[in-house]
C-alpha cells in the first residue's frame, strides 16, 4: 500500500507476463512440467537467465496438491542451483506479486520473478475449498464455493441489482471476449445449461482446469531497459472481509472498495479492468464497488469465466492488464484478485503506461 499523498519510494513495473494454455485436465504433466515453459517465456521476455532474478516468489496451495510443501517440487522449474532468494505464499499468485513488489520497494531487489500454478483437476476443488471456512460454524456444514456463490447471487437478485438474464449476458460477454485469447479454456458463447445450485446455472460458474502463469517485476531504469513500454504499478493494496458470512452484506464488497481507494484507483479514470470474478454475480458486485462505467473495457481477456486455474487466476488478471499496456492497447488499467468465499479477500492494483 502506498501512504495517501506520497509517491512510492521506487517505481516498479511489470515487464513480462506469460501463461500456459489452460485445460480441463493435465494428468500427464507434473507441476514442474506445467511451469517450466511459462517461467522460461517470462524470463526470456525480461532478458533474464534462470536464477538471475534478485528475488523469486510463488503462489500455490498444498491443499490442492494434497501434500505438504508441494511448492518445493516446483522449484526444479526455477533452478535448484545456485541458491536463490525465494519465498512462497499459500495463496493466489497475486499475493506473491504483492510480496515481491514490497521487496523491490525496500531496495532489497531490482528484479523479481513471480509465478503461480494450480492443478485442481485431480481432485474436487468444490470439496477442497470448503476448508477455507471457519471450523466451528460453516465448515462442518460443508457448503462448497458454488453453493455460497449462489447465496450471493440470490441476495443480488432479491435486492433488484441483477437477474438471470443479466447474469447470462455477463457470461456471454466474457467468453466471447476470450475468442482473442489463445490460452483460454472456454472461448465463444457457451450454453448456460441446467441449474447447478439455484439460481446459478453451469454457465454462471468458472471452468475447472489446470494452468500456470508468471510475471517479472523490475524497478526504475532496469524496467525501462527491459521493456519499451513498462506497466508501472502506481498502487496496490489488499483488504479482507470478516470471516463469518453471517455478518456480511453479500451484495457489497467494502474490502474491494477500500483496497481500490488505497491503491489510487479512483484518482484518475481507468480504460481497462481485469476482474477476478469466477461467478457471474460477482462481476455485478465488483463493477459497483470499483465504480466501473460502460466506457471501461472489462475482462477483454475473457476473465475467470473463460479460464480459472486456482491460485493463478488472480495473478493472470494483473498479467493481462499489464500485457495490454505493453501492447499500447491501454493507458491505465485496474487489476483485481480475490480469494475465499463470496469475495472475502480482495487485492486491487493500478497499472499505467508511460507516455513519451
């Protein structure tokens, strides 16, 4: 977080972004094999050799992998020798990027490699993710993420803020946008299908799939030498809602609004927003809290409704927003990542291109 009214101590930018093709299942591919080409592509874009980044940080979940310290196996893709400065978060890679950003701000590094991956196809993520809930009241009931998202959708419909037709239009718009994204798992209009958990239908929910992503951060002149048009991180912040769903208004996300305010999202208009909204109804909430009008291109990559590799989808939102700035398709972009049920934990980053 940047203190209000004060510029960051150092300018930090996303200078490279790479992601895998996201697929329904990759039983023949290990985590390391999934990561290796993505890591090499990101490092090549940044002109770095393996192990040359000053700091490395990853995001993943031991729960999804089904074994403790599973992230250590993925380090084979980074290079086990010589030793590196490395860290890991048991969370989406967006939070690994936050840690790397802080590391560069302190002057402890000039470059950082951030990566994340998720292989949810071997198990049932709807069952695994119930372990995020509080262990005394909710977890014993085993409500899965789809059931909880359905509660949120029902609250929004009852409040008159959306309806099934509007939710279907959100799904259609995102997946149609994904036609231009060769990495997306779902591309083009997808039938909404039968009710899954009322009022959500299959088309309101994200695809289950495997995937990985990586970004490279660099400071100041290093970023300018690396990338002709760096995506400068003007602000980044994350906030969390109360753990208990019973004390939250599911039609709102005050943590998203606060994170956006502290990241400087409301200081100037954004032309692009990459929202981590795995369920259609969540986009309704995020648009309201982030004050996004019709003039903002929302999820031009297709968003999480087109590809949702757990633990990497939030990092991909930052990477996709940065890539649009790299290509000159965006001047100022907002990226959002979420974790937990019903938009519980939210991170907002503001990225900007440098006009010359």
